[in-house]
C-alpha cells in the first residue's frame, strides 16, 4: 500500500504532460492515456523495431489492477547467442520503478546462470529505455518468472523466504545507491484524529474499546512519535512487501525456486522494521498463518547473519510502528475495512501502547 497521491498529480496527468512535451518536439499528437492496454498496442510496433530481432510477438493482457498503471505483455527474447527466454514487457513505467528495476536488475546475459545471477532478489532486466516512438516514456523488459505469486503458497517456509529476500534486497539496494532522504512522511496526529471521528459512523466491531484505545494512543502520541520519527533511515525499504509482490525464479534440477521481489515503485529510505511490520500487518486478521514466524525477529536474525548493522532499538521501533498503523484502521475503514483485521489491529494496539504510556 503506497502513500496517497496528490490529487493534482496522477500518473495519467504526468504521462500526458510528458507526451505533450514530446509531441511539441516531434510534431506528433499525444497518444492515448485513458487505457494503458490501448497505449501498449499503439506502441507495440515501435518497441519491436527498437529491439530489432530480439523481441518476439507481444501478447498484451488486461487486468483490473493495471488500469491507470502499466500495461503488461508476454513475449520472448532472443539473445545474441541464439538462446531464448520468456519475458515480461511493461510500459509505461514510472521513474521510481524504472530507476530501481534497471539499477538493481541489469545483468549481462553471459552471467545469468552464475551463482550471483541466479541469486538476484529482483527480476533480471533484458532491455529497457526511457524513450519510445518519439515520446518520453519509460519501458522495461524483464525475465518472466515462474508463477504464480507467493500468495498462492502461504505457509511458514514461504514467509521465511520472503523475509530473508527482503533483507537481501535491502543489502543489494544499498550497493546501487547510498541511502539518502527522509522517506515516508505522514501526519500521524491528523490520521489518529480522523480515526476517532470515524468511530461515529463506521460499522466496526468493538467501537467502545476502540474509543478507549485511541484515547490512550492520543495521550501517548508524542512519545510514540519521538521514537518513530527519530528512527535511523539507513535502509532502502521495498515499501510494498507482501506475498502478492513476489514470485520464484526457476533454479532447475528440481530445486525450490529463488524468491524474487516485484514492483519497485515504492522503494524509499527508512528503517528495515517498516518492511517487517508491513509483512506482519498482512496477517493481523489471521496470525495463526504465520505460525512461529515473527517478522521483526526473523529479519533481524537474517541481517546479523549477513553481517549487516542493526542500528536503533528495533523492538521499540516495531512497537511504535504497530501502534501507529493500528491506530489508523478506523480512518482507512472505507477502503481497507475488515472485521477480522480490525480486531487484530485493536489487539496490537492494546498489546503495545503500554510501552509509551506515562
């Protein structure tokens, strides 16, 4: 789940603006922006021309979650040595996703089958560009991973794989670019206030208990924010880490596929517990699914095993993140409401708010 976008700036508006600017240079009219599938079909021929004989026919497909985002297609890529691989074609791609996908995933084909090539925690990039058909429009062609996404195999080993891969992603991302920036910015005080107001009209379970817990949270909020806003920002967090954003790379020889993280549009500077609690939150409604896996502890253990620094009190930081996210549940009820999730969030709020009480 990413941060809410400014209503004055959407991907469609940004894309339209770039197309109009390019059209002014090339004399071409703006290409369609209302449906990315139509956009992809219109740019199919220019893309294949740009890729020469390497890119095969593209099978574009529609999906409800793609509208307003990237169009996606299946194809094949023929390398210089004549070998072929199945690929995914994606366009248009936003600047954040483009920079991280290309920065972390670019690899010479001769190194694909090496240990390092097989171990990459993101899709390997076959080709990419920031101009297409005379327009300023980014596109990527990446390896097609074995499906389905990991949300089809929810169990303890899968969750451990996902958490370990996230740590490997953190390490690899820091090699691409030094961690820099403030990262996520949210008006937590306003969100918690909205949650209290929402209790007057939302249909949630345990309304009275929510009132009591949000009152405690507001009284403790300054201490929570001192902890959270003072966190070290020493990690490139994935920002949208969940089993639906991960697939497996076929390792051959019957080996279990290597977990690979997808969709790098929300990568941002922060503390690694953000990704850990993000995973944990997916299972607040059904904690039994995680079994004995505790995401924060598991990530911390993996970081130590890899020789990575653990800066700050990660237990306290995780508790602060939990109570802040749990406290926002009523405010986000209209879009994320779930009876079971609300009960799970309330239990987390009850369990950790005492750490910040007077």
